[in-house]
């Protein structure tokens, strides 16, 4: 589904965090939002996910404003994956991932169907964590927890996936693997995927489009090569860099010195 | 293991725990019916049941056994109400240390009841309205605690300390008020404050059953939203639930359940803390399973606590308040949870 963000403005109390943010993501695209700490990436994802309501502007999915839908309907269309969860009460991986099926089951129906279990199992397998299903959330590594969170958003079967820092705690291999999975989902299942990510090289290599934001405003948007210029990075991150083209895959960004 | 097998296993474990809980409950009830100041024992109880089933002629001790039954049923229903209230309070605050009594629901409920006795005693002529008054009191108490905790930064510890502040203030008030109204209620001051089943009547059973029925049904409908809320407000709202609405309904139900027990029995602490944890130890943290199992465990535990009360009371004058027993069991458990939580 096509996501259209139109003139979004968001405030935490009186602090303006998003200022006239406007962009489009087409069906089947994987788009990365990049920008320094505190730029407003998480806030933007939450505004699209209808967790936060923008003061101005709107988010349309295939021409329909998400705020005009019933919350349960919206939860079947967009899903948001947080960076981490605080596990309490001995909850297990299965407990958590099962909640992804709630928007798809009748609210008064107490237990999941066989089909729901199959979808959850499929999602866990896809991320290589089926063996963790019965483990407590507090007793797995941060990287494993991150894959659990991704399995949950996949099990929710949304059309638009909004993922906050999907690779933050992952090792070299899983970083690539997770990005491969996301790209595959976007291309094969025609899903729209928007991630907020700090790893610029990964973002450049796997995204169809990058959106660079700084202090709540879009500074640059477009193909990785046009966005990740030394000037743009210097302006937003305050770091002098060299951007080198790898002979085969994407870009290499060499930080030189902070300004 | 395939996931569907794990899921099936969890469901089977749940049903097995429920059956085990019911067996424990029946045993607790039998023990409870067989103990008292008169010497009628288990055999007499079985005779009475045989008579009820139409198998035997009426034994002459039926009246005493019926009295004991009323008392035990009130204990059972109270425990179930408090167990469920504990699950609700812990889930919406995401705090394993939370509990209706510790968060000030009980003492505010008692304060409003005592205040009504003093100001408008006619309202309390009907037991239903007493329950409503206590319900309002409990809700005010919970709201105050949540507000105070918010002001103090909203950390898990701030919530517990806010609860202690609110319950201390209102137990002060309720002590004064209960002292003043003890002649009016013809009940000793201490018993009013600490809870007893010795004055239980048949209508109490009906009333508590209705309260439990309503509370349990709504809690089961809330179980899924509450599961979602355990992972955070944002998480619940991205699944299509409104966290504020879930919190509001859950606090109303927790206040209703706690208020009713305070109005009918008095203040009983720590059941709402211990019971949900016992349930989670057996079957894990899914509220769809924790709510019903907590009702059963809560019921059994209070019936047994009441047995202890009656055994100990036989060696003294008058009646030991049941809260004495639940505190002895519950407070060390609270200390254990506190250490575990604070050490991470
Ligand atoms: N709940 C909140 N209340 C008030 N201010 C907030 C809140 N959450 C974030 N902010 C502020 O809003 C701004 C944007 O925060 P946001 O979390 O969207 O940034 P981000 O780009 O995701 O940063 P990071 O890369 O560190 O995750 C920051 O200045 C932050 O301090
Ligand atoms: Mg962020």
C-alpha cells in the first residue's frame, strides 16, 4: 500500500519535534529514515503508526487517513516495531508474539486458531528463533530479543511495516540477514517498509530510498547516492566524512573527524 | 517441538492447573466445614451433604454446618475477588509489587464506608449500597495513588511508596472513624479494620457471587488488552487498543472487587499480591490463564487462612482477624519480590 505523509507537525507539549514532514513511499518499497540522535525518527514512525497524533498534517495509506479507521482495522494495516520491550511477569517469547494475532481475532474469542499458531511459527522460523519460543523474554540476548520483535511484526501481517532500529543490537551476520529479510518481504509480498536506522552503510545498501531528517525537518530525500553526500552528513551529523563507492555493493562511509 | 504442540501443552497445563486448583478448593472447603467450636467433624459434614442430595434423613446438626458453609463461601468468594483484583492492578501498573491493599484501595474504601455510617447511616441499611460506597472509596484511593505516583516520577518504586502514603493517611482516617462508629455497627473496632468472616450472613454469599461474576466476566474480556498493555502503552495502541480506556475500566473493576470485599468482610491485605504470582509460577504470564487461576487460588487460600483463624481463635478470647494471617504469609513474600525486583 502506498503511504503518503502530508505536512506532519508534531509537538511534545510545546517542543516542536516534527516540522512540515512530507514524503511518499510506494508499495513494495523499503525506505530508511536516517538522522542524528533526537532528530525525530522514532516520533515520525509513531505518527505514521497512529500511536501519536500529529497536531497538523495527515498520513494516508492508499488514500485513506489512518485516523478515520477503527483502531483494530488500522492495526491490520500498519504495525510498529519498537526498539526493545521491558519484560516483566515471566512472559515468554510465545506470549509476546501471540499478541500480534489479536487484531485479527474476534475480541471476545479467548484462544487463537490453529492458523494463527501457524503464522506465528512461520514468522519465528523466518528469523531463526523458533527454538526460543518457550524462553522468557528476560532470558534471551538483546540480538535475540530484536529478532523476536521483528517476528512479532511479521506475525501481525500488516501491509505497512514501521520498524525502529531493526539492526541496533545485531551482529554482523544478522544485520545482513535481517535487512535481506526486510527487502525480500518488500519485494516478494509487496509490503511497504519504513525503518529508522543509524547504520548508514546498511541503509544505503538495502533501501530504495533514504530520508534524512535533522531537527524534525527533512534535509534530503531520494536515492542513497544523492542523500549520503559528505555535505549532507556534515550538515546533519556534524562529522567530516569521506564517502567511497564500493566496487560491488553500496557505499562506504569513512568518518574523519567531528566538527 | 512444533509450536502448535507447545501451544497445546500450555493449554493442557492451564486446564490441569484449574482442575488441581478446584480439587484443592474442595479439600479446603471440607476442612473448613469440619472445624469449629462444636465437635462436628468431616463425617457430620458428609452426612449433611448426603441429606442435601436426598440420600439421608435430616441430621440435627445441619444448622451449624450451614453456618459454617456460609462463612467458608464468603471466605472463598472474597479470596477470588481479591485474587482477580490483584491481577488487574499488577497488569495496569506493570508492577509485580502492586496490590489493592498496598495501593490504598482498601483503607479508602473503609474510610468512605465508616464516613457514611457516621453521616448517613440510612444509606447503609441496604448492603448493596454499602458495596457501592466502598467501591467509590476504593476507586478514589486508587486514583489518588496513581496521581501521587505520577507526581513522584512514576517509577515502580514511586507507585508502591505513593500507595503506602495513601493507605497510611486513610487508615488513619478509618481508624478514627471506625473507632467512632463501632457502637453503631455493634462490631469491635479492630475487627472492622482487619476483616473477619465471623459475621458472614447468607445474603453476603449472594452479593459477593454477583460481584465476582461481574468482575470475572469483564476481567476475562480485558485479558487480551491487558496482555498487550504489559509491553507498554505504545504497544497496546499499535495493536488497536486504547491504553487509557483499558486502564480506566480495569481500575474500576479492581476497585469494585476490592470495595465489595471491604464492605462485606473488612480489610484483607496481601492476597492480591501473592495469588497472581502463585498462578504465574504455575502457568506463566498470560492473563487469559492467570485471571481464572487466580480466582481459584485466591479462594482456596482465604478458606485455608480462615481455618487457621478458627484454630488459633480457639485458644484465645474472641476472634482473630483474618488479616493477621494473610499479613504473616504475604508480607515476607512482598519482601522477597522487592529484593528480586530491585536487584534486577
Ligand atoms: N515522550 C517524549 N516527551 C518529550 N520529548 C520527547 C519524547 N520523546 C522524544 N522526545 C524528544 O523529541 C525529539 C525527537 O525524539 P525521537 O525519539 O523522535 O528522536 P530519534 O530520531 O528517534 O532519536 P534516536 O536516534 O536517539 O532514537 C528529541 O529531542 C527528544 O528529546
Ligand atoms: Mg529513536
